[in-house]
C-alpha cells in the first residue's frame, strides 16, 4: 500500500537533456568551478584555454605559427592560422558532442583536448558565441547563444588566410560579476610559448614568444640568484629544466603534460622528484636526505603521454601512470631518462655538480640546526591544537582526495574576536575555516624561518595550513585575509602578506592567497537593501533607491551581523587575489612593504584606503599605527 505523500517514480520522471542543457545545468563537470575570475582556475579561464588549446594543437601539427587573442572587458576573440575547421563540419564541430578530429590518435596522439567536449562547453556557457572558419578562399560563419544556433550563414568567398576564429562572451547568468584578469591570462600564454618554441601569440598588442622552451620559463620566473646555470635536458617526449635558488627555502615546480599546466602535479611530477633524488644520490655516492637534495630547487618538467588520464575535466593533475596504455610506466621512463641525461650532464659540468653538493650540505646543516626547535614547536602546536581557540576548522580539506568539495575549501584569517565571531557564525562549516589573530602579528621582514617556530601564532598558522615542508598537503585552496578596511586593517593585511612572501612565497605564486572584499556601506529603504563596496556604488544606490534611504557605514567586520555576513562569504563572495606581477620580485615587494621606506609605504596605504570619512585624519592615524 503506497503512501499518498510519496513521489511516484515512473517513466514521466525520466528526462533526456539536450547537450547544451546538460552543460549549463552541470557546468562543474566540464570546466571545474565557476568563480568570478579572481582565481587562475576559475571557469572563464578554462573557457579561454579550451579554445586556445585547439589553436595550439594546430601549431603542434605544423600548421599555423601565430595565434591572435583580443580580450575587451568580457568579450574574448581567438584567431589562429591553422587549417581551419572543414566548412561542412563547422556547426557540428562546435555544437555536437563527441565530434572532433582528435579521436584519430595518429593525427593528434599527444594533443591537449582529446574528448571533443571543450569547444561545445564554451558554446553552451556563452551568451554569445561565433565561429568563423577560413579555408582556401572560402568562409563559413555560425553564431550561437547558450549553445543554440541563432545564425547559420551561407558559405562565402574571402581573402582571409586559412584558420579559425572563435569569439565568445561568457554567460553573465552563470559567471556572475566575472572579470578577466590580465595577470592570469599572461601566465597562461607564457606557458603556451615555453612549451611550444617558435609559436607566436599576440595578446592585446603584446607578443609572447620563446626560443629555448623551459629554460626560458625558469629564467623568466627566477627572482633571486641561482647557484649554477640552468640544466636543460630534452628528448622526444620529455623536457626538463633545473636549477637551485640561493635564497628560497622552498621547492618550486612547474609541471606540464601534453602542453597542459598540471598545477596540482600528479604521477609525472612525483616520478621526477623520485628520479632526481635517486640520480643525485647515485652520482654523489652519498645517501643524502631527499628533503636536503630538493630544498630550494626550481624545476620545470614537461612530458608527452598517449591517452593521458587526468583527475578532472580541467586537467590540473595527472592520474595515469603509463606513457602509453599497457606500455612503459612514467616512473620507469623518468628514472631512465634522468639516470642517463642528468648523470651525463653532471659528469661533464663539474662546477655545477660541486655547487649542487655544497647546496645539499648547507641544507643538511640548516635542517639539523632547526630540528630541535621544530620538534618543540610541533609538540607545542599538537598540544595547543587539542584546545586551539585560534582555529575553527571545516570538514572538507583541499588535501583530502575523497572530499567532494575540496576545491571550495577556504580559511579566513581574521583580526580580533568580533570579526572572527561574525564569520564563524555565518560560514559554511563544510568548507570554511576561521583562524583568529591576536591583534597585530609580528613584522617578519628580514627574519629567518626560525621565527615561524618561535612565534606561537605563526607556528599555529603554519600547522593549520599544513605547509611546513611544501604546498603538497595544503589544507585550504583559498587562504583569505579578512581585515577591516581601515588603517589598522591595512597594516595587518600587509604584515600577513609579508609573512607569506618571506616564508611561503609559493602560496602566492600558485594563486592561493586572497583579500576578502567586504561592503563599506549598507543603503536601504523599506523595500530593498543594497551593499556597497565603494563610494561609487554608494552614490549609485542613493540615486536608485529614491528619497532619504537609510545609510550605514561599516567601520569594521565586527559591526556586520552574522545574518548579513553570510551574503559576503557565500556564493557572491568578492575576493581580490594577491598576485606577483611579472616585473616584481619578492625582494622588491618585501622591501617596499616592510623595509625602511616608510613614506612610500604610507602613501601606498593611503591611496589604497577606500573609506572616506571627514572625521578621521587618515595620515595622522597612519603615522600613529606605523
């Protein structure tokens, strides 16, 4: 006997979605997280990458050495000079699932995009999408909206060179408040040219080009002195560049598979680390600790694999273990290559081999000197963590492979109890953790890593993030500094950025550090409430909400009630990424923010304070603060 309240499950419940409906309802399956452009792995960059990948694959197939990219606000256009999509297949190629040329492994056996999904996902997730294909004096154009064709033009003659041009505008109903950030796009394009020497990419008038591949990548990325010239090793399916920094305390890796930047590494990077340590140990005939051999290493690793298996559609981590299904493993291939190529190089370049051994001995000595205080600090952190009031943890963590929402994991670093209280009460306990600072943290500029262990607050933060040795086990994808938008808050923000720049720069280089943007004003009438993040937004709200709306200015995070705060750390969260510009070194930034140039720093803070309050003399308050 059935309960009348039970929903009946019949044929009427079964529904087949059109391809574009499926992509739009489940975009995460195709492009990972949506985001607003504040993270390098947000969806709008995946859309861009899916189109560029196809153009790069044309270059790989020896067709078309130039790609032109134009981005104006939210509109992107990519033009290549490859063969062009066959005119009779233009519509199917961008709107029919599992249609493409790359299933023929002979033509594209080591291509980036292999599943025929990427361009269709871009089409479905764009409010406007246009494809133009040029082949042998003929042109075909088709236009779409949200994956549905709106204009199917007849073929016509053209004087354009062969190739394909894709123009798209991401759908603002899916990508809310999105913004393309130049820094992330430039990083992506630099990687493309490093991996494809001879390819020229023009982006809004700027040219990206490389002759020496991964060697150029390391030279671009190097911010400090290196201990020996870059070791550059190449073979048909592998390219490696290696050196050691003179100052950095961490390991820095850039890894790629079939031209895809695997930011989370995977089986190939693990194989490289193992093979590198094994080769160096055997060459020096000494069983040094792996951590001492790899400390301060800066390396770029690129391999080409047939039918790679990634852990997600966005291809940021390699999961497969074979160079080709059923053939040699990646591990065996990597060990064999380094055993021969790196061993030969070190035998032929004695000064490099000697510099490498000196670095290992220095790392060994530093590790032993720190080991005593590290042990005490870890014991203290373990003891405190049992009743640690600093950290209110979440349940899903970035380093937990089983966590379904690991990429959403966030930790807010807050000042004082009132701010952390508001965030704690309004957060999502599944994915959002809170770490509460006691007032102003120590200025760590110029100090050694010893202070990380001696300062209880820094030690607890390091333990909470789980980044003592590397970023591999980072527990939160986004580390968010959440301070008041006043002089004190700005100073605390700078002190925390200094801490990460000084001791954990990879957190910033890999795009994990953010500033939380919170509203400065609330403007409301009886019908509507608007939260304003700038003076311009406040003025706009005043104009649109009619006569005499109520205006509240939030002087600190603690003044925002938990019920309101949940709007600012939920799906509409606004984050500003902390990004290292390509022309800025960590040393220069540290010197600017926390060195002896106090007037410059004062001017920087003053110009970045967005609150205008005639009752406060900002310069006087700043001088008192600093």
